[in-house]
C-alpha cells in the first residue's frame, strides 16, 4: 500500500535536519518544485489569490476556490502538499469543515491562523487576531476533526499575534496550541534572530516552522545551517516562485512589445516545455493502448523522402 501524504510528511518531520519547502500556486509550479527534487511543497494563499484572481491576499479568495486550486495541485504531483488554510474560514465549526475537506482533497498538512475575518496577508499592515480562547478552540477543533475523520493530517498552528499584539503574546499562544495537540508551530513575522531562538525554545518536542518572506519581509532570511542551529524543522519560501514568475513575464512582455522574443536562455526550448508539461510521458503511456488504426495514422504523420524532396 502506498504511503499516505500525511505519513510521508510526518516522516520528513521526523528525519534529521531542516527541510526547505517552496510555495507553489498552481499545478505547473508544483510540478516544477517536485522536478527540482524537493520532498514536499506548501501552497501560498498570497500567490493563489494573485494567480487565480489577480487580487491581493486580503480574504477575497473563497474557501471553495482555495480547495479547488489545491485539488489540481495535489493531482499533479506525488510529493506531500501543505495547505494554506487561512483562518479556517470562520469559527471552530468552520475550521472542522476546512480540515475535513483538506483531508478529502489529499493534503498532507494544513496551517491555520488566528486572524479575524477578513484576514490580512502576513507581513502586511492591518492584521488583527481573535481572542486567546477562540484561537485555541480553532486548533482544538482541527485536532478533533482529524480524529473524527480517522486521518493523520499534520496540523500546523500559526499565530499572527507577534505583529498584531506582542512577541510575548505570540509565545503564549504557541505554547497553548502545543498543549492542545498541534503538530507544528509557526509564529509569523518574527522580527529578529533572537526572537526566532526564543520561539524555538518553547514546547521543545513540537517542530517549529519558519516563514521566510523573500524580498523585504520582517523575518531574517537565515540559511539552512543557521535555521537548523536555531531550532527550526521546516522552512517555507512563500513568494520565490510567484516573484520570479512576475519578473520573467514582465521582461518577456517588454521584449515582445519591442518586436523581439525573450532572450536566449530566459525561455526554455519548445522541447523542454513539452517535457516539463508532460507530453513525452503522455506519448509513452499512449503507446500501451495503440490500435492498428493509430499505427497507420502515426506512419502517415512521418513525411516520406519523396514528399520532402518535392517540397
């Protein structure tokens, strides 16, 4: 029997070292993460909202849209995928439904925030969090939903209270999340290496996640060795793929507008694109079901020597 996505993710969490996870936003970006050799991948609500709606991550994208995007991503790859569960889309009962649907979709893990609705994107202004007891009940509801479903999906408890309230408040909430059974802890927008170290000291048996927002986030971007020394087990890079995609498309559009095509080396060959998307594997599998008619058609697709000379 194949290993479940959640079991595969738990195996990663139990293995030595720090494990890096880029964030994808659609099926193609997830395939590229897998082809690059990563063991798992996050989804990014910021990037999915941008790619799917062309809108900022301020609570405008719906639960259904996020789950639909997630199913497409999960079906495209074999590595474990961690969902961006936002704030669970409501109260504790909404959180339970969010967990059940994430399990049905095939997610290996999911992280849940303690923000109010509508939520704000991490590392941006205007973030507000729900009271302590409601925040803890969301995580408890997630744990209960997992048990009731007979699943082992990994629950990552995130608090945004570092920026919304104080660093001490974020430590208190993280400890409370650990006490009710969260599998992994995340404090978003930690502001210094010292804060990162202090965070990793609480609930020492529970793995810690670092959210390393690229290009100007509040959290220091430590290298993998430094992250491991501080005490982190997994690290997310939420905007790398979306950011470089935006810049690459902008550069390509400038070239086309100037009557050129993107420069050599900035664009894959057509053969490379076909390989990445899956044409070659499709053709190989298609051969298993070839009929005599297909074989004749395939032969007719190959130009003869006479036809080529006539051209």
